[in-house]
């Protein structure tokens, strides 16, 4: 009965792996048949392998001023965020000669992407009317078409904080907003004279904001620093300091005079960049001198980031396309082919080693690696379609290295089984006991690999991120395969007559040259073997003993 349960469990796990592969294959097939944009079984390639389009942008600032390097660097970050948000992967955005910005995009950008790149970085100050935590809409919720609702306030609002701005349409938009789902079009420009329904940049809270009352271009300076006491002593608390120009000082003074004393959240003044709220501090005083300070749970790093967003994101920098040209792949098809050839060579060497070392068990390795390659290919193709992921040569390198990482898992598992067999256990028992011992080691090894991939992805540039992403993806797939494919397959093979008999080509033959494993942890030596060879075989068998076995044997001999 136990055997039947084990077999059923193993087959069920194998069916899970097949089901996962079939699901993604069917999903991509559906997308291809129904002509979904980007749906294809061929993964998209990055700039270094495919080539693409290069745009040189010249900054355009009001009053003919020249853009500073700090402004260009901030613009680079904003453009990169916009491109990433539009689903274009593996793009590069750099400053050229402290004057221009160079944007390189795989493939050919559409009109929407070009508009996204050239749009000004709009920073606005809007009063908060109401806020709530964003929660996913309940399944089956029917959304109201708010385009048909009246968007004109019943009574003219008296100020930006007047709740009369919340019309029936605005309230419906707010109720239906789910921050976890896309709700803004790339490059969307909002009417500054009307209320805005949006989310914070963490996509955690949603807001209804009043019309724009202070423009970002009215910020004269913004910088981070520690808070000082009235006596001039510095504290360890970080804050962001704002200074407004003359127009901004007047406007900000009028707003804070109105907001101060109101209840939460109407005493908050939201700062919006590209349609998302980057901060919404509460008004603690009437500020008429044009110098404000934003406090909160800031660190030195977070306060510096916010200060840069306010200082450089505030300027209405637009860009004109100085030139647009197609560029060839920096590495090209030859490099891609070389990468795949290297992968095949590595795969071949792993299989040769596994065949020599583990003989019949090499079929398990072959099946697992083929299934791993299939799942990785389907996942990459799916991510190319749904997330705009593009495979770079660095990503290919990550896939090649994953072959060795996967092979390590096999070696650990197979050697654990052999250890159990040396202790005299039957093959079926050894498979289960070896799996329990191997799983801890396999999980620890893959945890280290995945952690390294995460650290590389977070802390390095986009080129290395391609390597880190595929390394992390294949590490997760390796854990799934070893658990749901390799182990169940070995469980089934352990009940196969060829493997259970301890045949010399099964991979479970632990004897020395003239000894043969007989399936129940027993070794039998041929009586026709010369004494010299028998001693040699006995010595080799002794060497193969585990440390625990040798100590137990030594203790037994001492007692005798």
C-alpha cells in the first residue's frame, strides 16, 4: 500500500511539471493565434543582440537657459522610469557631453514611446481632498462608465480644498481605482485646473487631489539635511528643505494659511511628479517666508532622493529629438550563436561526466535538464510578451551557468542515495532517506545563488541585471524541477527491475571492481577472484565506507 501511495505521489508531481509547461505553452499559443501584441514563441532580444533605435535629445528649458548636469541626470532617471513603465525593456539612457541625452531602445519605438521620452517632467503641488488605502476590487465587481457622469461641480468651489470638487464622476473614479492595476497612460498630461484621482508612487494609497496651486518650477532650491534645534544644535533626524521663488512664496503662503488647522487629510499638500504622489506632508504651520521643511521617517538616502526629485524634477525640461537613427547590434547574432554553442558544449560535458559517474542515472539528468530548458524558454517567451523582457548576452550567460548549478543538485542527491545504500538500506528506502538529507543542502545552495542574483539585480547596472535576472529565474526553476521532477522520477526508477537489481550500469552499483550490488545493501565477491585482487577489492570497499561505518566497525573490533 505504501508503495502504491509513493508511486501515485510521484506521478502526480510529474504531472504538475507537465501541466505548468503545457499551461504556458497554451497561453502563448492563444496569444499568437489571437494576434495579441508581442505574443510569440521567440523571445525578444536586447539591444546588444538585436540592435534598435538611438535618439539624441537636446534639452529645452524656458527662457533659453542651459540645462545643468544635475538637471540632465535627474531627467535621465525620469526618462528611464517612463520607458520601463511603458514596457520597453533593456533600454539605455545616458548623458552625452554634459549637453545631450542619448536614449537607445531595442527595436523601433512607436509614437507613444517617443512622446513619452520628449515630455516635460511635470511637478505640481495639489491639496489633498480625501485618501484611502488601495485594495483590489472584489471579484465580479461591475465598473461604472464614468465618462457619462457629470463632471461639473454643483456649486462653484471656493478654494482648492473645497470638497465641492468631488463630483459624482470623481467619486466613482476614486471608488473604482485599484493602484495595483495600470490606471495611467504613458505620457499622460493632467488638467491643472481640475481635481486629480491618483496613487502614491508606492501604489499603496489612493487620493483625490484638488487643482494645482503651486507649480514645481516655483521651487528655487531643495536640499536634504539634519534638523537643528532652536539653539542651533544638530540632531540625527533627516529632513528635506524647500525654498520658493517670489511667485511660489506667495502661492505657498496662501495655501498653508488655508490648510493649517484643517483636519487630516485636508491639511495635507501633495507633491505630484508625472502624475504620481511622491509625498503628501501635513501642514504644521503657516509658511509665508518661502522656506518650508518636510519631516518624517527619513534616512540620509531617502531625504536626498526626495530633495533631488523636488529640485530637478521641478524644472519643466522638455526635449527635442536632435537625431534618430537605427543602430546595429553591439554584439550581434554571431555572439548569440557563440553563447548558445558554449551552452551546448557545457551541457555536453555535464552529460559526459554524469554518464561516466552515474551511468543509468544520467537519463534522469538528461530529462531534468531538457525539462528545465523547456520551462526557462517558455518563461522567457512569456515575460517577453507580457512584461517587455528582452534577452541580452549577459542573460544568456546566466542561463549557461545555471546548467552547472542544476547539475550540482543532481550530484548532491545521487551521492546521498549512495550513502544510504552503503549503510545497508534497500534502494527504495535509500531514495527517500537520501532525498531528505539532500533537500536541505540543495535548498541552502540555491538560496545562496538566488540571494546573489537579487543583490546583483538591485545594486548593479542594467547590463549585469540581465545576468542576475536569468540566474535568479533558473534558480527558482531548479528548485521546482528537483522537487517535482527529479525526485519523483528517481522514485519510479527505484521500482524498476534494472535499477533495483544494482546492475553495473544502473548507477547504483557501489561495489569495487569485482563486487556487485545485489539490491538490498549486500555485496558478494566471486569465489574465483584471486586472493590479491580480493584484498584489493576489500580495501576499496573499506575506503567507500562512511566515517560512521568505520567508527562502528572499529568499535566492534575493539570489543572483540
